[in-house]
C-alpha cells in the first residue's frame, strides 16, 4: 500500500488519507485537486496543494475568517498615500486622492480657493489734481470711510486655523488618532485592521491567510504564534518544527531496538526474540528462571518512574512501572509529553509555549509577563525611553506619538515640525508675518504699531492695508 494498510480477516485493503483517492490498482494514492470542483469554494483564487488546498486573494484583498476575500482599505493602513492637503478614498482593490473641502487642484497640488474678494482703494487727495476747478466731493463708497476727499478702505482678512480633533477624547478612535489639516483619521497598530465604522480596530487573524507556521498557527490579539503537532518540537525560529527523536530518551521505552520515524517511533527485537503485546518488550523463545528485572535493568521504566518487580509469567515481562511524571502520560515504561498548550490545561492569558513535561507563558510585543507567570500586562512605553519628540500616547500593546498645538507629525510618526502659519494668507497680518516655533506674530513697518487684534498695523491717521 502507498499510504495506509487496513487488515481484514483473511485479507487486507489499502486506503488513502484525506485529500487523496485510491488508484485503479487498489494500492497507490493520488492527490485530489479540490480546486477543480467549484473553485474549492474559494471566492477568488484556489491553490491546490499535496493532500489539500488553500484559498488565496488577488492584490488589494485580504482573506477573512470565513475564507472570503474582502477589499483592503488602503486608506486606513497608510498615512502617506495622499498629500496632507488631500483625502484618500478607498475603491475595490485600489484607492484615489481628492482635494480637501475648500481646496482646488491647480498646478499639480491642492490650493486654497479664493473665498474673499479684497476691496482696496488708494488714498487720493483730489485737491492735488490740476484741471478740476470748482469740484465738490460726495460721500465715500460703501465699505470706505472719510470726508469724500480722503477715503480709507478696508480689506477682509480670514485665517484658517486647524483644529486638532485628536486632543479631545482621542477623536473617538479606538486606538490611534492621526490629526490632519482640516480633519483627522483613525488608524490601527500592526496586527489590527480598521473596522467599517472607521474608528474601531479589530484583530487580524493571520492564521486565516498567509503565515510562516510550518504546522499549527495559533492566532493572538495583534499577532500570532506557531506550534507543532504531537511528537514534534518548535525550532528557535519559532516557525518550523523538528521531529522529536523519542529513542534518545530511555530508548523510547523499548527493551531492545528503538527505531525513530517522522512523528513517531517503533520497537523491534534482535534475532531470536519477539515483541510482546505491549509492543515494547522483547520475549525470548525459552523461559528462564525468574529474575529481578528492576535490578538487572535499571532503565526498564521511564526515567523518574518507579520499577516494581513481580513474578514473570507468559506474556508478562516480570516487572511493572509506576505512573509517569507530572506533565507526561503513558504506561510508565514509556511516557510522552503532554502538550498543555493544545487544550485548556494552561492559564496563559496570551501565548503558551510547550516544554517537555511542562509549559510556560509568554507575551506578544508591547506586553510583559506578570509575577504570576501567566498574565500579560501592557508595557507603558511612555513611562520609559520612547522616540516621541513631543507627546507620547500609550495604548494596549503599543504607543503612538502626537504633537503640540501648531505642530504637525512627520512621516516617521515620531518627530514634529512647526506649522508655518505665515504661509497661509500671510497669517492674517496686514504687513509682515514672523513665524516662530509653535506660533507666529505680526510685525509693522516703521511709524506703525500693531492694533489690539494683533493683526492690523495702525498709523497716526490711517490703517495700512497693502
């Protein structure tokens, strides 16, 4: 048989594992291509593998827990897709950028729309103009003041001041709030995706999509960890598995020969002996006087298990073994490790790592193990060394940086740059605008002083508007 042999009374038959079908010769097994029938039930791509298959998605989609391909919202995953003056709009498998309200796309970028018409009038003394004898002046035009000879005009000034919505209740974001010019958006740390409400972060089940685990994938909040099948051990890379050579420990419980196999082992006997019904001990063809097996064979039982001598009889080896050590199961002759992490035997709050005869609890990045050795608690990175230049905001499993008022967060998400208020409408100043760290102020030319509104320059008889 190519795979599994099933014994029958007076005969036998061959059968195949799941994912294979028996060939016409009744012995060989052939892989079943599940993708040929209804695309394997996959919503997009079906990838046939030896003995099984898996569903995959096209670019721009992510496989969810129901094996369905859902569109990836690129706008919620990256801060750098569009310019700061633009809004990112998600589309199926892609995205596009548009200008923010109040801005228009001109000369390759989004610019302020001219929303206020400026009305200016030069102060002209009509008495200095020749060729106009006997003139009289009426009232100044609407929006101007004076005696009709000298009319002083005003211009309407407007200032766009960004509101940092993230400073109030974190913008109602469940995790990370990122302030932008004229708006804000919610994002999520690694291992999470933004829900349809645009605010809540939900865990990404990496085990339902491509992961690096060779055998078993265990999803955790914000990440995942790998485990191995019975009789395999996890390698230091925490991804691949190696077969456990059971023959290295007490000869696998075999009285003579131990033969290791991939994922198991079996006992065999030297010539002239045969295995007993327990498949561990070898029995000779002739009976000898009763011996104290425990005395002459100190390795008759698994290390740490008590060997109890008893009279030999047909089919009995002349001794029995006590119970296996804690954390292991078996008949005492052979004891196998119990993988506490595969059931409910452990009390780890996050990650369980199996050891021979025991287990230990570990935590994902951003958490530390409490003194009880089981509970993971959040590391407050803001109380220790972090890379935030100004404001550090802690959240479960990580942290993010924000900036003080009048500063904007750089693309490295750590450092802050001062906002140059003077670059927008001269900061509302009627003459000169001076940008300073975290603010700005208006300056006047000689002979003028700043008005109480801290924007307009006032002279002795007029207001400077140009």
